[in-house]
């Protein structure tokens, strides 16, 4: 957790209590939820009546508290709001490589309908991804050995591109958001960009197929349920041990220590064979 920026008259302590209560109510176990749970571990747990867990299509989670207040936590592109200052703050964080969430409140109980109304933004939350110490070294090995790297992420492409650039991914500045893009349109641009953001599970699969159709041999790393479609069709699929059981079940290889640095050895061994 890098920090939170309250919006308007929102009380910072109340915001911390709400976020802590939301991630506990949804019981999400993704890295974002874990970081928030740890970052606000001293906050007060508020009682809730219902909750909505995060998923990769919706891109937000939500909770209804006992006092009748309803809150959603997620990506700004998926939580409709009218505050222009919020987008400015978010974009500044994104340009620095942070993962950005917004906390929004609504007077309407949207959990039952699963349709998100316009929200009043309460806070902007910035999270920092941990870049492994050997990441740049491994990326350099791939570059020297003729392996092109593409980053496929559900996060904002600006943030992802900044992190990719830091570790030396070639052409990291060539990024695109796939939010709302048709599968046919994704197929057409798959070979033109390096970083893909706001990618759905189905779009991940289309990207892998398009690269294969362009006569590339494609290896894919992933750790979540939203990676399964792409992992199943990749020429070589590598799951991380800390990921979901489903991702590991469909993959050719599992990195038992969830370490990216093993991949150059995988490529080298494959080439020897």
C-alpha cells in the first residue's frame, strides 16, 4: 500500500475502516486484497449485511454496511463517476507505475442487481507492485536470445507499461487498453503492441492464438483463474505455485518457488531438445 488520497470531506480514518471491512467481507485473496488487508490491519472492522467479491470481468468488489451505506472498490474505468479531479489524480499515480483503485459510495443498493450506478468517489488508493530483483536480468536474457516479451494484464496499461519499461521490456511504450474491444479487433492488433491492459480472459486467449497464427511459438505464464483459457492453448504454459489450483492443473510446467528466473533455463533446455 503506497497511500490513500481522500476526496472531498471524506474522513481518512473512516475510509480505512471501510476498505478494511470491505476486503474482509468479500474474503478476496488476490494480491490487491491482501495488500489492503495488511495496510489497514489496525482499522476498525465494520459489520456488513452483504458483499460482492471481485472478479476479472466486473473489476470491482463491493459491500453494504449495517448502517445502510454501500461502497465499491475497483478500477476507475469500471466505476462510473463525474469527478474530473479524480481522473487527474489517478492518471498521475498511473504514470508513476502505481496500481490505482477508487473507493466510491452509492445511495442505491446495487449488490442485488449487480448493476453499478454512478458513485461518489470517497478516496483514491495507490498500490505499488514489487519488482523482483532479478527481473531486469531475466528480461535482458530473453532479449539477447531472440525471445520477444508481451505483457497481458487486467490492470491499467499506463501503469503496466511504466513497470515494463523499468525492467527493460523492449517497446514497452507501445501499450493499449482492450477495455470494451471486440475479440476480432483484439486479433487484428495482437502483433502490433507490447503491453495490453484491461484484458479479459477471452481476450487473453485471442492474443495467444493471434501470435500463434503469425507463426510464433508462444509461452505463457499465469497464476489465476482468468489465465486458464490462454494457458490451455499456449505452446508452453507455465503456472506459478502460489497461483490457483486450476491454473496449475492446465499448465505444462509449474514453478514451485513462483520464480520468473527459472524461465530462461526452460527456454534453453527446450532449444537443446
